[in-house]
C-alpha cells in the first residue's frame, strides 16, 4: 500500500520539506541555548572567585632599585626582601581548593578571596527561550502551555483564544494528513475481510465491488476540542441547539463523537433501563420544564401525568 499525502495551501505549492522543519531548527537553537547557559553557569559557579593580593608589581621593584646604593637604601631593600620571602613562604604552605571536596585554606598576609555572583542565566534568557518554544509549539500544532507545561499567567480568555487559534490547524491536518493515512488501511482491511468471507456482505464480493466507494466511505473523528471550562462549553452547545444555529452532528463533532453512534447508544441504553424497570437517565423528570429535542420522553411518566 502506498499513500501519497499532500497538503497544498495554494495552486503553486509543490512537494518539499515539511512544515515541521521550522520546529526542528528552533528546537536545535533552544537546546543549544540551554546547554550553553547551563555550562556557563557551572563554570561561573566554580571559577567566579577573585583573589586580591598586595604583592608588589614590576613598578614596585623598579622603585626599590631607585633607592640607590646608600646604607639606608640597602637596608630598606633587604628588609623588604625578607618580608616578601616570608609572605611567599606562607602562601606556599596554603592552597585554594574548589570542587567536589572543597577545603578551607589560609591565605597569605594581605590577600583576600571574594566569591562573585554568577550572571548566567541573564534577563535575556527567558524571552529568547519562550520565543523559540512558541515557534515550536505552533509548528507542531499544540498550545504553548501544553508543550512547556507552564500555565503561569494563563486565564480563561487566553486559554479559549489559544484553543480557537489552534483548532483550525488541527482539523486541517486531521482531514488532509491523518485521515487519508487511516482511510487507506481501513479500505484494504475491509476489502480483504469481505473477499475472504470473514465479513458477511449481502450480494458477496461482486456487490461490494459495485458499491465500493459508498461502502468504504468513512468519517474520521478526532479527539474532543480542547475547552477551558466544560460547563460553559456545554451550556453554549445547548444554546446553539435551541437557537437553531447548530445541529447534533456539529456538536457531537466538537467532542469527538459521531452523531449517529450517539443516537444509537442512547436509544439502546434508554430501552434497557426502561425494560429493567429503572428510571432512564435520558428521560426528562416531571416538573423540569418543557421537553427538549435531544431528550427521549419517558412513556410511563407521560401516562401518569395524563391520568392525573
């Protein structure tokens, strides 16, 4: 079986790289950003130390040479040399150890060790990371909150707008990419079952071949549309049905169900509850108002009302 799945946007589109390439590129950029940030933070944490020392520099030694060869100059140079040698001997006895086994060391006289704060990640890390994650989530066809598992700052309105903007992308890909792939497997499976006699068909395989397109026509229902508040969504669906601006088929499609299957299942369970002498959950109880189109009336309840 070979399925050629092609989703052109306009007449000039040709086969090429997937739209997910943009997500791959941004993912690699985001991964590099995170890796570099972590590595830089570790390096700064380990080595962000400053050792301040009062040891003389080259200018100080040149100043000592300028004292001359007088008795006072020679004595001052000797005293400074002895002091400097003592400082160096003391520093040689101590060490600065930073790592998995840190050690508290004694610094030489006049030295000071400061631990500096790390500057990674900086204030620019989160904006760049969030921008890359938004692009990846959009290319994949899911919400940013679902991709990052970060719901900070999310509101009811923002969640609804997020779902409304993504739902057309999801339904288009479902109809033009996912459904054709599922359909070809379904068609060959049914064809094989009828051809081998494992699936009875009136008229045999010849009747199936003559009506192949009508028999194999199918609708592929995806999962329910994401909603921020199930109660508000259910009330909105009821209002649309009462106002006549929607149908059961459309509302069932919103929750990922087939209207015909919903009707058959409701009818089956209603009859089963009634036959068992149990109150049907699909029958409107007395005093609850007028009957609705989507509710099956309880025959026993209506007869009692007429007798009264």
